């Protein structure tokens, strides 16, 4: 028997033990088509061709749903029936695509025999995922030894499929891909850029991870001012000629604010108008995300094709809103739109900003959040002196006062966005605090 012609990839779930054992797989949800967000860490799949040959209608339905996921937006995915045999017949006269998913409901021997036949028509370089209905380590090993990249056992969820594809295309050794976090305001002037810049600062200085802020508010963006940077063209140049943008040019266009934080600043001038196409924005984001683990996108309060695409395609979304009626209506529309466009993703994170402004009537936080049907949110209080001083000095609020409540919120949000646990301050024991109080440590007690 010939080995399959496709390449073997390292599998992240290596089974242990003898034949007959079950392959450890994440528990599936009861309904195969149920949307789940467990694959939310899955990263986008490159512009590849994917062809699936199913035997079960429910699997075909599930894969068709997965094909609609934002992370597969660039890939071209086709789903058809007929299983391994149909695939073998189909590719006798055609070259195989980048990735093939083959479902088999046959017994083990028939499945392996069919796969061996398929190997004769499969081009080198094509990755193969087999979807089966038998959870068995021995079978898994036989498939891996034939060069199959992954063996998935039904029932599966869209989230699990996204996770497997992401692992296959974003494994170690491949080009790293950073996470994109889009910050949008429910209404102009609600403080979205302020929240965005301060959170990015916390990612850089508190979580200590590399981050780039990309300011998409080309005529009016304030990232340059907020970080006290001399105006440079930055992102304006990149969006005007996206094809020229590579790592070298990116380095020239970025302003470095600190060891971990760089800025893709907006020109902030009105000499010319900018109407970047979605493709140019995508190219800029792609180039940046190949160079840093976190890309923070400051999106202006517009709803153009490119702005919408940036938000929908982001790995995480932060919506900032002030507790009033117009913000509530817009935040609700944004969340509903995101629920529809990103059914397999976590909901956006809501930041209620400028809460408690003296004399301003407000919708209560509980009424606001229950109307939006979201579980978690962060509250940043109104503090004219703190935020005003920071804005005028070209500093972040954390640099003005580390004790301000807002700083805790930005740290909390930064850790949440980086999927990291915030280190809890070690609590002193009663004895330690007494020793400290009376300075008895010096006495050796
Ligand atoms: N919690 C707060 N307390 C007091 N002032 C704040 C607070 N948050 C933001 N501000 C101030 O509100 C103003 C508007 O903030 P910012 O520019 O971040 O809003 P935006 O939503 O990005 O606006 P735009 O629609 O122009 O993009 C700024 O002067 C900022 O300093
Ligand atoms: Mg803004």
C-alpha cells in the first residue's frame, strides 16, 4: 500500500496508550449545529482552497456553517457529498486543493482501503483531515502514519473545527499571527480612543506584551497627540500604497512610544481625504499582526464598508458607550450586528465610560446592561481632571495617577484581552503586618 501523498503535521492532541483507547477530544455540544465560542482563540485561516466530501448530511450542514465563519472569510470552501470515494473519483482528473476534509462512516478497514486509493490521486502538499465516527487510538495512529494531518470524531461543533484548522495553519514554525482588538464607540466622542489608548498602554506596561496601536481615524485621530509623538504620516502612507507595505517599511512608519508600545499614527490633517478600501485596511492589519502579538485598532465612529469589515474581522471587540439613550440604541445595534456576523465568537466587551458626570441624567448601569443582554461590562467613571490633564499632557492616565480607579479598569481590561489572569496582590498575614507595623523584623523577631 502506498502512503498518502500529503504531508504530516504535528498534532497537538497526541493520544497515549494502546489500541482501543479513545482519542482525547474536547467534549462536543449536544446539538451538532449549535454555535459555540470555544474556538474563539482560533486565528484566521489563510487564502486557501478547502474542499470537503461528506457522507452524513449533518456533517455537510456543520461544515457549511463553519465556512461562513469570519476566520474562513478568505478561504474558498466547498462542501459536497460522497465521502472518500467521491473525492478519489473527482481528483482523478483534477489537482487537489490545499486542504481536503474527508468524512467516512465506514468500518475501519474499508476507510483505510478507501484512503489508500485516494492517496494515489492526492497531490503532495495537500493537507488532509479525516472526519470519522469512531473514537479509537489505533485507527488514529494508522491515519497519522498515512500522512493524515488530523482525525476528528463526530459530533463536532463549529468551534472545534475552527480550532483544528487554526492549529493546522498557525502552528509553531509558521508565521506568527497576532490578535487584533477593535475599539469602537457607540457614539462619537464617548471616549473610545481614550479607552483604546489607555488599555494598549496597560497591555504594554503592565502585561508587558508587545502592542501596536493602529489609528484608523485618519483626519482626526488623536493617538499621536495622546502619546506625545511628533506627527508623522504613518498609517496614511501605508493605506495609500498597501502593496508597498512590508516589514521594513512598517518599521519606518511606526513611532515607538516605549519598549513594548508602538504607534501607527494617523496623519491628523485635512489636506486630503482618505477613503481606504477594505482590502487596503486588511493588508495593513495583516502586516502589523505578523509582527506583534497584539494589534489594537482605534476605529472612528463611522460605519463604512472598511470600518465594518475591520470590526467584524477582529479577534475581539471593545464597545465604549456613555449611559444615555443614543449610546444605548447604537450599542444594541452594534451588539446585534456582531451576534449575527460572528455567531461563533465571544460577545463584544462593553465599557461604560464617563459614568457619574455631575448633573447629567444617566440611564442606570443595570438598566443599560440588561437592555443589551450582556453578562459582563466594565465601568470607567467620569473624571474631568484626570482625563483632561492626561489628554493635554500627551500622557496616559496611569502616568498621571496610579491610584485612580480608572487605572484598575484599564489593567483589568488589558489582562482580559490578553487572556491572562491578573496577578493578585499577595495578602499579608496578620503577623506579617504586625511585624511590619512595629518594625520588629529588624529585631529579628
Ligand atoms: N472617563 C472620562 N472622564 C472624563 N473625560 C473623559 C473620559 N473618557 C474620555 N474623556 C474625554 O472625552 C473626550 C473624547 O474622548 P475620545 O477622543 O477618546 O472619544 P472618541 O469616542 O474616540 O471620539 P471620536 O468620536 O472623535 O473618535 C476627550 O477629551 C477625553 O479626554
Ligand atoms: Mg476616537
